[in-house]
C-alpha cells in the first residue's frame, strides 16, 4: 500500500463537513503512518477552526467494529497532537490548546444496575447509556469555558468511573471513540450532529476478531482462545453486525482503511 491522504475525488484539501461529500480515504503501509497523517490533518483543520472559533471545542467522532483500533488510534493521535501543540513554533497562549481522548466505554451501564440477563451481551447497544454521552457532548459544545467531568472505564473494576476524567477549557480538541457513534439508531443518532468531524475505521473483520479474541484472554475474560472465540461469536460479532447495519453512510469526512494482518 502507499501512503495516501486525499479525497476520493482527487481533491487534496482538508475535509469540510458536508452530507454529500465523499470521505477522505486514509491508508498507509504502517499504523504509525496513519496516526501521523491523521494528526497532521487534524492540526491543520483545527488551526483554521480555532481562528474563527477561538474558544470552542472541536469534537471528532471515531467509530468502527470491535477490534478496529479506535482506542489505540485515538490515544496515538492525541499524543502526537499534544506534542505538536507544545512545540515552540506553535503560537503560545496562557493556556495553550490541548487534545484529549474520550472513550464511549465510560458510558457502560454499571454492573450494579445492569439487568443480569444482559450481562452476557455487555457491550451491545442496550448495555450503554447513550443519553449520558449525548448530555456530555452537549455540555462540551455549549459550555466550552467550563471544567466538565466525564466518566472513564476501569478495566480492573470492569465498570465505569463516574468522574474519571476532567475536561478543561483548554482541552479544545476532543477525540471521542466508540462502536455506535455513527449509528442511525434513534437512541444513538443525536451524537452525529454534536460532532464537528467523523472518522470511520475500516478493518477486515477477521483481523478485528483476532484482536478481540486475544484481548479477551489477556484481560482474563476468557481462559482460552476457544472460549474467547465463542464470546466473539455470541456477542462481539453481533455488535460488529449492528455497527455495519446501522452505520451512517453519508457525511463521514475521513475513512481509515487498514488492510494489515495485525
């Protein structure tokens, strides 16, 4: 594969929100290249955005099937952005802008209130609190000058931490990632309009399945690869199908295509 950052119609300019545009396709020989391409793109886009909206937050939604690499990609892009924003060549401010990673997993319904019969399907759409995420994104858009607490997810506790993250006013680039952020399902669809830009990760399902199966064993959710594979078949695979069936097909500014085998 060759490194590529261009619109599918050949226009190399930065994407602009439009329901009719074709997405920018990003592909590369390594994941590291993809992270750098996305960080460079976002740095340019947000520089233009914050010139006209200096105090507003720019929110990017990142969606994809289980194992597509959403959390890893968001973490790497945020780290690269913050490294760039801290460079002496970047305009200095009393509180220079920062990027921050917000995961949808903080909106899991807590185990204490999740009906027991839903536990085997934890991670499915009905085991999350989409309204909580909608409320938070609305606050981030409408109260950009305020500190806003956000939930995170503790893998040790296997449960959300209600105020695990504090989003400060200078956190002006928000990368929010999760399975269902591009869903047209009525419970989830309001999220789309609360975001300024949308990225979808296109990864072959077999690659994603292998990643998730290994992750289940490493996290202690299953003792064997066979058990983890069965968990994929009963739960993660169904969630992947939901993502594909309900994914919004127009208006996505960036599509990341990865055809590697890891």
